[in-house]
C-alpha cells in the first residue's frame, strides 16, 4: 500500500478534528467529496496486548475518515456533521506499519449522510469494515 501524505489536507483535517492531530492521523492524496483517505502509523502506545493496534484506535481512524467524507459532502447552509450510528467489523489484527482508512459516501441526503470505510493494513489486507451514519447539523444548537 503506497499512499502519499497531503500536507495541506492534513492541516485542514487537524483544524477540524483535533483528535487526528493528537493521534498523528494524516490525510492522503485522496481527499474530496468522492472519498477520503487517512493514514495512521502503528505505535506501541496505541496497542493492546501482543502488539495489536487497539480496536478503538482503528475505530477513531475510520470515524474520522467517515466524518471528514460526510463533512465534504454537506449541503449548502449546513453547519457540520456528527456520527449517530457506526457498525464495525474487525477482520484482522494490525501489528505494524501504516494503516489506511478509505471512506466513500453511500448516501448523501439533506438530513443524513451514510459512509462506508475500509481500513487496510500496510499489505493492503482488509483489517476492518465500517458503515456509519452522520447527521447533518443545521446550525448552532443542533
């Protein structure tokens, strides 16, 4: 899996989702309404036993990719988006390398946006599959 980092998109990501900056999540070269690629390097500090990247970290990566994909598909006048439902299937452990989450929209509506995200390990093998629903926030106090 060879995906380059996009520094401009990474800065945009970090400004909108500060958690991504804290975890070291970076934006890949695919970063638009049709799809968002985010990258995260394995580190021992983010693992459970036996050197496996914690499932919560993988979910944070996938949720961030899906959330940013939804954000880039917001209808005019919308203030933002928030996850209201997420389903994750873990398929394999990640014990090294760089993990990539690739999110793409399945449904873009005026009230909800549904996104599908594949999380792949460095070899390109599917580590997790996530489908999430994002609510479209209309303004202050939504």
